[in-house]
C-alpha cells in the first residue's frame, strides 16, 4: 500500500480511477433518455423506489405507452411503468403502488416511532426469525404502533425507550 503509518491519506494517486460516476447520458443524449432521467419516482415504498431508480439509471426503464388497469379500482388510471395501482388508490389505501405492500406506512410514522420500529425489526432479524414470520410480525407491530398513535399519544412505551441506552438495560 502507498499509505504511510499514521497517515490515512494516500501519498500517491490511485492508478486506475474512474474519472466520473456512471452516467447514462454519456453515449446517449436522446430525448427519450432525458425524459426518463427526469422521472420522479414516488408513491412507492423505498424498496420499489430503489428498483425503479436502478432501472432508470441503467436504462432498463420502459415507459408505458398507454395507461394500465389499476389492480384496486379497475380503472385505466396507472400511468407509471412498473406500478400496478394508481396514485389515488395508493394514497387511499396507504400502500405502495408497485408492490401493494403497506410499507409506505412506515414513512408516515413519526421519527421516534420509526426508530422503535426499526430497532424491533433488527432485533427480530437477529433472533433468526424467518422472512415470512417476520413479515407477519412486523405488520402486527405496525398496527399496534398506529393504534397507539391515535389512542394514547404520549403513552407510547415499548420494549425500549429512547431516553434509556441499551447498556443500561
Ligand atoms: Zn386505482
Ligand atoms: Zn413497494
């Protein structure tokens, strides 16, 4: 290595370095690519957002030529490629318009509860619970979070409180 002891920065530049980050407009400056690049992925859960954004970046994205039928209302109201539910239904049902899971709800939780939820999820994962079980469990957990949200704001005390550090427990 070309680093000196106690000096974490390189003394010599890396031999082969990518000059720029991957750009899908490098060899293709077509109008279509520009339009697709400008698409704002929304009304989906973070996972589906990643999937669609990946498709856009690596030019796997295929825009719809005509609206698709929404799986929820049955109308030809789906205008975004890869989405199966229209925006209206997604909003109404609080679901991701691509995978139709209620994951969107996580984002709607207040930051503190979201952290509690994440911690709970991590804990369950460490316990080696199966994916299917975990899903069931998380959905239930989410329900309790929502219920407590509307019923007893301020009395939210789950297995761990933010004011108490893990070590103290
Ligand atoms: Zn719909
Ligand atoms: Zn999704």
